[in-house]
């Protein structure tokens, strides 16, 4: 009945002449938990005064005060304009406006409702039980968004004059390419990292640390990411090759400064220019950097920091993205390198939006097995160098130590003339620009119920090599179970190890141990021929450096190695498998 009375009253107002003071009234009546806006703007758009529901029932005047017969001014209850209703919603979260003839128009009023995911920032005009973007349950929150005045509360407030970002006094203008590098010595442009550990990290970064770069380091929990960055921060702060020490700020959102200091004492880090700070507020962190003339900044980790004004909690998709973008702008404007630690998901990817890896300049992954003390630092993205580099470290009580001879990780101790070592062969694989010697084991068992079992070798590739040995080399492997294994759990993904797999199978089948100090490099074709593989010179140099006495290679690669200094290493070139078997497995 109240709604009908209101409609009748609004019809009566439309028939009033313009001189009538009630013709400029705009009524807001809330009934049945919904909002109805009665407006006269169709005929008088310049009029915007309003009355509350009490004023409608009491036929109050639209002015802030009215005169009584005695001539005194009686204050009137403060009226609410339509803009003030942007935060008032009905039971269904919708706002309706009635204009002219009383038809309802949805979404045409001063405010509307949006539902926003508190984790990823996805917005929708309708409520759903789960977020359509991140599949979060019960994460859709209701906000009111006005047309004239935004009251959503989830938008990021962009202010280009933030106090915690440096300001440019001169307006930036396009610069000629020839003028960019004027006066810059490219040999001293990068920040060098001293020592064996620093050289190993610097090679993965492309030759040193680039000023103003943003580096993201990911890895499994407990693999040593914080230890790695603490050591890097100490080397940069000491500045042995940079003209002296300079401040480096290490910020942790996961540990207290006492815990970090305890770890630094255990690692024997005592530089005076390494500053520790515990905070999770990005604005607070960047404000602290203004008091120090930093050489580098370390954030541990990006999933723990947050930016005020951004929706979601720390570690959410929107928070991670916005915080990374702010740190990227800070790095580019101040020319200070920034290191970020990123957590990984169960699938091994860095937690957060995929765009995070596109924002940063360098992405490094730290890998390691729980049962091994060795750690591998691999470059996945590098705007300033190659992504083929690999750093090898060993975790010790005093931190990470660079491994000068990575091949010792994959080689077992060998004893010459031992019948128990039949079936072992060594090959050389490439990982980026690094060459590694790995050991392949084979076991042939007559009458075994299991025909094939491989570990670390592609099953299809192993079947092909066994078939070639049967057909082209004449080995009777049909009645034997063949087991293959790569030492230390390495996966053999390139074809350079084919010849070593074949040699190990022949050694086990013939019960003929291979002599110590022999390596095999080559790819096997279906005709039994031995083919060359890329980077033969690099592989041979590694074999010579480690003191191997003999190396079996393809005949086609012999001429390309004539300029190499082979020392005491004998190079034996073979055309096919039969020739290799006759040379290696003859009685001495």
C-alpha cells in the first residue's frame, strides 16, 4: 500500500505547475527492502533536492529549514541525496530507479552492485558460490559502485606522486640509441660478484648483476633460496671488486632479524654494510630505502608483502602482481637491483599469476634432491644473458659452496679389472654451456621375467638401441632382461649418450668390464652407424680436463677436433657399432 500511495503521490506532483514548491521534490522511498527513486528530472533536470521517507509522510518542504507561523526557523532533519545511497542496497543487492511513469530501470541509477573476488580481484555483476577465475570458494564480496562517485573500496589508488618513489625533476624524453651508451664502459657496467661462489652465480646471471634489474628466484621449500640470497647480499655489500663496501638491505617477511642474524653467524657473514629489516608493507620498505644509499635490495618473499589499497591478502594474485610492479618501477627509477624470492606450487611453478614471470627481468630456479646436498641454479628467463647457464653448488654447514668439478656428482668410484663393474659406461652431456660426465649402468639377466626396465633413459630410445644391437651387432639379447640406470637420478634427454648405453649393455652381456678412464660420445642410427652430436669440442675438452685416457667418438667428428689440445687423451673414431665393439671389447 505504501508503494501505491507513493506512485499516486508522484503522479500528483507531475501535474503541479512549475511554480509549486513541491514540483522540485525528489523522493526516495524504501519499501520491502528495495529503493524507489521518484524524480522530476524529466521536466526539470536542474532540480536535485530530495526528501526522506519521513518527509514524504509529513509533506515536508525541501529546504533545510522552514518557517512556522511564529516566524521562527525550525531546523529540518538532514535529507539524503541520491548520491548518498550508493552504499545502501536492497535484500537482493540491486538498486532500482522509477522515473516518469513508474517503470523500473535496473542499473540506470546512481549506484550499482558488483561482486569482487578477494583473492584475484575478478569482478562480476552477479554473485556466484565460487570465483570463475581462480575457483576460490566464498571469495566473492559485495561492493557498491556509483556512477558519479566510486565507493567500491577495491580499486588501486594510482598516485604518481607517492612519497616512497623517487621523482624525476626533468621530464623524460625519447633518447637516441647512439646516445644511450655514451660514457658507459660496458666492461664495468655490471656489478661483479667476487669469489668462486660469486663467479658461479654471476655466470648464471649472464656475467654479473645488471643495475636496475628485477630478479626472481624460485624453488621448493628448504632448498636454500634464503641462504643463496643472503650470501649474494653479503658479497654485493662487501664490494671487493666494486671500489668498496656499500649498503644492501635484506627485508624478510617470514623471519625476524634475530633469526636472520643467527643464520648469518652460522654462515660466518659479518659485513657491516648488510642491513636487516623485518616488514611486509611495501610502502614502508621503500620509505626505509630512502635513508640508505643502497647498492641492492632483497625481498624475502614476494608472497608475504602487501600494498595498501589493493584487494586481497598478502600472497593473493592481485597483491603479488601489484607489489611486483611497484618494485619493478622502483628498480628502474633508482637503478638499484632488486631480488625477490618466490614460493612454488605443487606443480613446481612459482605461486602467483603467470604474468609475474613476464614482469621481472630474470627468473632463476633452484633445484635439489632431499637426499643430496647438491643444488642446481638454473636460468629460465634472462633479459641480459643466456638461459642455457647452470650453476652447481653444495649445501654445507657454512652455506652454499661452488662445485668446481660438477662431474663428481654423477660418477661412482671405479676399480680397474673388477668383474663386478661390468656394465658401466661414461658419457658427456651438455646442460647449457656446462658439460657433465655421467655414468650409465646396464644389467643383462638371462631368463628374467622382466624384459625391460629403464630409469633415467627414455624408454623408446632404450628399446631402439637394444633392437639395433640385436640386428646390426648380432647380440642375442632376445632371451635376456635388460635393466638400465643413470647414476644420481639424472635424466638422459639428449642423444649423445646413445653410444654409452650401447657400450654398457655390451659390457654386461659379454661380462667384460670396461677399462677405467674411457668415455663414449655419439648418437646411434638405425643402421648401426655412429653419428656426431653438437658441441663436440666442449665435450672433448671436459674429458681431457678430467684426465680420461681414451674417448670413443664418431668418425665424422674426427677432423673437427684436430685443432684441440688433447694432452694424453687418446681419441678413437668409429664408424659403426661393430667397429666400436671390436676395438673396446678385445682381450688385452
